[in-house]
């Protein structure tokens, strides 16, 4: 197990290096316009361009610039660690604003992930156990609806029904947990459910297919022949084997969401990384865009590593392949 984890850590390190390298390449080398001109603002003077080029280290070679980029990200900068640099639109450090928005996105992603994992596994197991019956048709109908319905439409309809018409839940916006835990939960409830419906539909179909496939395996028949109860056969043996593909997909999906759920955050006016990067793209704030891209890549790599370790725990054969 230790050697398996070590190999996966080396793979994650390689992915992180590639993400940072291509991010740097895209924003500093490929653009036809000198990055110093982009960062210097509108109609800059030659002196200002030279000052910006020197402050950004653009007068160094490519590899020296890339080393400075890595150092700022992993070792910090003059604003602290982790190093996010300075916004060239607001002329202020990105770090505090970035971390605050990342916390909001993390709350949205983790809450939605909990909802979709519970819903997906429950509906998938129910559908597999009731194959061909009305419960199965109802579950697959839900899965089809979840896959087909756009997230922005679900968000707007849920706001219209539960906020505008029924007044059961508050509308858009964000309330910190420390200010009012109950309002924090109520403001996140609709975004969690709306974001979770799409993923829950995929997971339900995956669990159903994997569980039905497990039912036909020899080791399931052997477990029944030993006299184990149907509950133990399904949940202890069948479900554990069926969760291995779910765990792998769950890590990648959660890592992607940690980089920002743009549509959901926009519909519910949540100050997360998704709305932050959209605003930065509109304003041409390149340092913020780079930070979000690198953070999203790190999140996907780390969550994939955790998923791989859980995958090996659920299926020990993975460790030796």
C-alpha cells in the first residue's frame, strides 16, 4: 500500500508541474502582446512598461521567469503564503480576496457533494434491487430529468417556487456561518440541491449498473450459498464492489467543483471562485485568472489522489496493477 501511495504522489507532483508550466506558458509566452503592456493599463508610457517588466521579472529568461512563478505559488510572496500576487485591476493583493472566495466555493462544493453522493447511491441501490418495477422506472426517470435539465434553469425555477411563491427559503446571497448558522444553511440549501441533482443522476445510473453487474458474479452467488442474509450480500459485498468506479469519479468531480461552480454561483449570487474568475475575465485581470486555473488544477490532482487511495482500499487488486 505504501509503494502504491508513493507512486500516486509522484504522479500528482508531475501533474502539478505540468499544470503550472502550461498555465505560465499560456499567459506569459503565447500571447502576441507583451504581458507588461497588458499589466501596465491603458495607454502606458515606455517608462511604465519597463518598470512593469522589471517588477514582473519579464526581463529574465523563460526558465528564470517560470522558477519565479513557481516560487511565488509554493513558497509565497511579499503578501504571505500561499503567494497569489497582486491584482492589476484593483492594485491590491489577491490573497485575502481569493481565500475568502475559495472558502465559499468549498462550502458549496462539499455540501453539494454530500447531497449527490447520498442521493445517487440511495437511488441507484433502490433501482437495482427493484429492477423492472415502478421504483426502478421512477428512479431512472429522475436520472433522466437530472441529466437533461440545465443547471441555470433548475436554479431559476427553484428560486421562483421556493423563494418568490412559497417563501419557504431565502433568496440569493451568502451569509457566513459565524454570523448566523441557520441562515447560512438556508441560503446554501437550494444551491446544494440544484448543483447536486445533475451529479446525483449520473451516480444513480452508475451505481445501478455496477450493482446489477455484481449480482451476476460468482462471488455473490457464493456469498448467498454460505447462508448470508440478503442484506449482507447486497450492502457488504455487492455495494462495496459497486462503489469503486463511484469513488474514482467522485474525486475528479469534487476537485473540479472546488475550482468554481460558475453557473450555480452566478444564479444564486454566491461570492465564490466561479463569479470571481468571470469578473476577472471581463476585466482582463490575468493574475487572478492564473491563480484560479492553478488552484483548480491542484484541487483536481489532490482529490484524484485521495480517490485513488480509497479505490485501492475498496479493491486491493488495484495496488498491484
